[in-house]
C-alpha cells in the first residue's frame, strides 16, 4: 500500500465526513474474490476499511457515532453495499474496538482484539517500529516490539479504567475553555510555559485548568500543559521500565489530530533517547524516527483486514444487516429491560415504610420539629447561660447554642460573603438577639479559618473538623462505629473506636462519588436538587452504571440515554452507585464489616432520601445487621460538635475569653487586595486579600510586605488551598523558627537516626 | 540482658596486612530499605577495607523529584513504593554526583541482625525487599548496562546478616573481584561493621531511654512509632511523626526502644514469672509465626506500647499494599488498645505526601492526646509494679538529650 492511496484526512472534530478514495481501475472489486471489510468500533468514532481479497484498500472512512455505535455501523454497511457492492454470504467482515463484541455477532462478523489488530498492521506496514503509542477516546495503549524476525515478540500495555492520559481528557478541558475543535488541533506545545495539571483525573484536570485560567494563565499555556500531562501519564504508567526506542509510531485520533500532542511526544522521546544514549538506526536524525501516519486512525481496521487474509475463507462471512436492523429497532430496548435492574425499592409498601422511618430522622425537615426535642430556628425566650459553637464553611457559616445540659436551644446561619469577619458579625448579631445579656460560657469554632478567627472572636476552642463531627455524632448516637459525611465536593468517612476517631478517609484524589456530580447531572436534566429523590423513587427500572471515574460515568450516562433510559431512571441509577463510589472507589474500604454495626449518615447529600435508601441498602448488603441512621442536624453537626467541645472545656473549669458582642460588632478592619497579597507558593498565584483587624493584644506583623503594627491581627482570605494561609517566606520563617524551637525541646529518635545513622557521608552530593 | 551478639569479642584488632590501597575508590550506597537499620554496619565495613570516609556516599532521602529526575521510566511493576523508589536512588548515584562513584553497593539482605534474635523463630527480611535491588537493577540493564556505560561496577552481596559467621564468606564471594579483597580482610571488615552497628544501636537506645525517663519524671506522654526502618526516610514515611513532635510530644521508634534488664523486668517481669512468656523479647503470646524480623519487632513494640505508661499514643505507619503489614494491622491495634493506649494508623503511604489529610489527622490526634493522656498514664501505671527504674537514674533534660545527639 503506497502513500499515494490516501487522501489527507481532515481533523476529527471538524465536520465529520466520509473520505472516499478514488478506486484505481485495477482494484475494482472482482466477483471471484471476496472483499474484506475491517470495522473499528471505538468509544467515539467508527472507522472502516474495505479491501479486495488480496488486501488492496478500496475505501475507508470514519465518523463520530455520538454513542450510537450500532446505528453508525448500519449506516456504513448499507453504504458499502450500495456503493462498493459489499455482498452478504460472499464478502467477509471483521470487527475490532470496544463496541465490537456486541455488534459483530449480529452481522456474522468475527471479533479481533484491538491491540492484536493494531499490532498486525504495524508489523506489516512498519517492520522497523519498536514502540507504538495509540491514544484513543477513552483508553491508551502502548506496544513494545522486541527482537527481530523470528524472535520478534511484543509487549502490550493498556489502560482503560481512568480518563487520565486519553483523548477525552484533552477534549473535556478544551470544551470547558471554549476552544473550538479546529483551533485545538492547531495549538502548539513547544514554546509555552508549562503549568502543573493533574494528569491523573480528567475532572481534576478540568478544575486545575479553571484555576489556572482564573489566575490569568493564557489558554495556550493551559493546553500545552494538558499535552504535557497526557504524554507524562502515558510514559509514567505505560512504559514500565521499557525505553520506547526508535522507530516510534504514534496512532489514534488524538495523536493524529493534535499537533501539540505530537510536539510533546517528540520533545519527550528525543529527551529520553538523549539521556539514555539510545542509538538511532543508521545514525539518522531522531526526528525522522517518530512517525504519525496520515491514516493513523485506521490501523486497527487495517489490522482486521490483515488478520482476515490469514483466516479460513468461511470465517467472518457477512450475513447482511437484517439482524443489526432488528437490534436497533427492537433488540436493544428488550435488552435494556433485561440488563437493567428494578427500581430503588421493591414495593410501594416498603418505600412508604422507609420514607416514614427516615424522613423523621432529619430534625430540620419541615414538619419534623415537633417530633424532636426543640424548635431550633426561633428560641422561645431569651437564653440565659449557653455554650456557642460556630462552623465557618466555604458556602455557609452556622452557629448553635447549647445549654450546659447539652440541649440544642438555637441555631442560625449566614451565607458566606467570603469575608469571615462579616460572616462572624452576621452570626453574632443573630446570637445577640436570643442571648442578649445572657452569659456565653464557652465558644468553640470549627471549619475554614478557625485558627485565624480564634483570636479575633476570643474563641476558647478551635476544633478540627473531624473532632467536631465525631463529637456531634457521638452525642446523639454514643454507640456509633462510623460516620459517613458526603458533602458537595468531598467525602469523609470517620471510623470511631472507644469514642475517638481512630481512622478516617478523606477523598481528595478523585471526584467520583461526591454530591456535586449527582447535582450536576440533575441540573442538566432540568431537575431541581430538591426533586431528585422523588424522581429517583418513581423510576420502576434503571440502567446499570459502572462504578468509578466520573468522566467515564458521564459518557456512560449519555450512552444509557441513547438506549432509551429516562432522566429519572438515570438519576435512580446514579443514586444507586453513589455508595459504591463513596465506600469502595473513593474511600477504598472493601471490608465494611470490620468497621462496625452502627453508621451515621450526614452531610448535605444525605438530605436526599434516595441516596439514603441506597446507602442503607448498600451497608446492609455488607453488614446485614447494620443500623444506619441519619444525623438529625446533618447540616449543623459541625457547629454542635464545636459547642460540645467547648462545653467539655468549660466543665473542666475553663473561663471564656469571648470578646463580647459589642467588640465583635465594632471590630475595625481594613482589607488589602494588591500585588503584595498575591500568593506565591505555587504557579497558580491566587489573588488573596488580607483583612487586618484592630485587636487589643494583637501581635502585629512587622516582617510582612504589608506590615501591621502591634495591636493588629491579620486574616487571609481568597486563598484556594491551606498553604495560602501562610503569607510568604517571611511568615514561613517565623513559623518554622517556632516549630524548630519546639522540636529541639522534644526530640524525635528518627531525627537522630537521620543525622547520625549516615554520618561519614561526604557532603559532595550535588543533588 | 544477654544478647546474641554480646557474646562476640569486641574491640578492633589491626586489619590484616598487606592491604590494597583503596583510598581512591568511591562507593555509593542507595539509602533504601534495610540499609536504614544497617547503615553503620556499611560505614564500619567499608572504612575497615580502607575506603576513605568522604568516599562513602549514601544517596539522599527519597523524594518524588529524585524519582522524576533520575528514575523516570526505569521503574518496575511493583506496588511497593519503598522498592520502586530505589530506581531514583540508583539514578542519583549514577548521574547525580559531582565526583563520579566507582562502585554501587546495594546489598540483598536476606536476614537481619535483630535484637530479638534467639527469642523468635527467624529474623528474615521481606522477600520483596530482599530482592528489591535485583528487581530495580533490571530496569538499568534492560537495553544496555547503564552501570557499565557510566564506568560503575554494581555489587549486590546476598547477606544473612542474622548469622555473622557466614557474612564474611558471602561478602568475599561477591566482592572479591570488585574490591580485590581476600577472605581474611572480609572477616575483619565484617567484624568492624557489626561493632559500629552495635555502638550506634546502643547510642540510639540510650537516647530513647533518656526520653522515656524524662516522661516518667515529668509524668508527660510520648508517642511511639510502629513502622519499618525505612519509614524514617522522609520520602517514605513523610515525616508524619514530626508534625506531632511540633506539638510538643517527644517521639520514640520501636527499633530503638531501650532493652535494658531493669526496664524490661519492670514491664514484663510479672508475665515472665507467671510463665506467660519466656523472656521480655518473647512474642509467642501474640504472634506465633515469628519469621519476619521487622514484623516481629513491630509486634514487640506494640506490646511495649500497651504496657509502658507514658507511651499514650502509637502511630502506625504502613506503605501502600504492604503484604507483610497486612496481617499485623488487627493484632497490633488490638494489642496497643488493650489498656486504652491511643492507636492511629497512617496506611497506604505512597510517593505523594497527603498533606491536607495528614494535617487534619494530626490535629485530631493532638486533641485526643491532650484529652486522654493523663487517664491513660494512670490506668497503665496501676497495672505495673510501683518501682519504675526510670525514676532512679540521674536527671537529664530533654533538650540535653536532643542536643547531645546532634
């Protein structure tokens, strides 16, 4: 097959279209030899190659299938029959790709594993190739060829469980950045400053890209960094100690269409070759050993043809499109019913009983207040002696009052304005309404910025989130073994032993399993948050979604929609896999039985009863006699816990340092947002603000770039990570000096081993 | 207490002569795995062979940067990060030195000179750890011999360090051509190595004893770390214990707990008398298949933590997918918690320091330490004889312990 047989293929994401090849006279299909058709059904496109019996290519094309794989294959086959005389019972068809298994049997075709297919065509077309990288829409593969001729062996590495390093990874972020496809394919890698983008998860990469964009990094630099992340992920996870040696072949849509990705590969490969002194065959220019063939898309389909020629003539004989037609019209819907599972509840009665029991657990739900100890939003009378707990969250700030007998007397909240001083003022104005000149015995605060606010409010206890939640959970359910908190953006699992948090899981590596994902899908369907549960409960059946990566879950959902599943059914399916994502995929807890028997569910996502139902079912499937409860004050648990900790402190004789309502109301502060307040700990360079508060006894910051005198304290806001709470290297020095002093006073044997154990080391290590 | 190595003659005799001049040889040792608990053996051994102190080069602490810069793509299919990280150490010794080294010495340690030898069935190293050097070497030999390409000889002696009598021969077999040594030289150098190691271990144990004595005198808590020796590597254990130290808690590690007779008698004497155990280092009451050296020591450390009043909290460190640690999770936790001692596990440690989650966890632990330490000390003191030997010694401040060791 010569180069001349191919036309230049337009980038994938422009108008998809068929690239017909002018069939040379001599290749006209002959009636005495069967034609061979190789079809590659991938995650985003379908490609076919039609060849004569002897392997000459007659026609090839690709199109996006938009998750309608079967329909696209049918369209292709019909066209091949009409235009190229593809004939049932005579010609042969071979399928490959992730969608092949389902479609092939419907047409009489044989399935070839995709890596085998790619390897077959590579071996024939490029006998000198030692390394192949094929990046697809949702997977990535590498093939290493070792040895020569008879001893030639290949090592195949593939990953398809996670979006990191795949085409989707790039496209998803590009879409978010509103880069049109034709522009994306022309964007460059070389010559741009690179930034750190998570190469592991597409959803986090998107978040990283967003942060970079907000910080003013140009779109070109972000895309270049994405290309870097993809190549890094491929090299880091799929080479496993092998050096990709020349000659290298880059295949698949992303490698073909994204110029920048090719540039990134070239840079990295040439660097590795130089570092490892890999000799170039014949001493040529390294550049010439990296090839992206213009038909890079078709290698799997071509491989099918290649393999077909070696098969017996009766294998893969084409049976026409009748069956496939039936499948599209009827079969897939029947299958939908068969594959899908029943609704979230097996019977109306059971559902009613469940809702009856669990809707009463949430004390803050409308109509439930009477069933519980206190009506908490409005205190009946002025409060006398109380303990106050505040929880400064990223979206809301909450406060509660407890009596010394641990009774919840009052709760209030303020939507966060991004300025903790104003948030605190808003809370304390509401508290003053009910406390008046009553006495605050102790003040505990938790959440974001607790350490900074502690001094300003005169709080007695700064309580870490885990302790706050555990204290609140254990107060209502003293025998609990585990607290599962599913919030909007994070998942926290706390395992309790002897009344203490003995272990906990905080999901920060992967976006799978959090509430925001569920909400996002519902929003796309136009279903408000409050109605997700009702909708999900109405579904009589639901599709089976796969646990794991949120990026793939999104395409899985589209796929299920095409099969005819409705919004409510899909939401039910999402609710039903949420526990799997929470406990197993994100939490990494395979043995729930070891955790214990009593589980508390809290956090905003558990206000959704459909999620509670699936959580209860999941936990009971692992621990049949488990008791699962929903925290009565799910949203206020943090504040209640902070108040309880301050109560302990007061009971031991603590005297509150609370500065008083007047002082908080009259706090004088200035806000500085300038070049000097930009955070320089990482390339994101958040534009922070410094809020300086006048406060008797304030230590001041004379070393700062924005100095404040004695009698002032600083609160830092608008940072996107905890590191930003430290002003700069100057403050780090002050903090480190303090830590060093403590460390010198309290020795650590490991420090001594690290210093003494390797003595006699010369100081000449250059690293 | 009579220990197995105590029977050997100590004090150095002059090295056998004539000796080859090795003053120009530079030897690099990857600072990984069980080198962490045998480092001073290597220093003593090499110096006795005539290698100059400044020519003994340990690679730096493990770090992600080291792996990225020197080890990228040379890794192997191994989920054990302490093993995987060796590729970065090798790379650093090959490419990261201003002054080139001549030999990389990366021992495959089969068994360890544990202080528990004689009280347990065996003191073997994890097989994966033992074979780690060979595993990683492959990544540097696959296409071409990277060591030879850079003028470096690679030496990886297979060592039964628990049996000092066979070590000289094992050294000789591996090193005779590389260092040009004879058996007598090896015997002498091995002896010197063990001597250095014993001296170092004693010094660390004494320091731990001082810390524990301070705790006893002041009635203040300390924290015990239960981990493998290489968790002291800041890139493997992520210095998690340092964050507790920064809150004002002294830290001891099980590897260097004092094993003096008086203290052991105070802690375990009653149980020995009651014939529950044969000696203070006997762990057959909690762990019957006592073959793995580090595992044995971890189990013993858990027993000490459960009994010693002023250890009120245990930090358990474990690397991702560690098959050796897996069966010990529940037993160690149960042992430690038996008398109310706090137990916190940092499992699945890998290349990245999970800084955010560590911070929250440390704050959580500090809260419980402050809340429960007094109760725990009182509860455990009641279970022991009244006369704690740590209260008899002369007083030393903690700062003095720390500065003395520097």
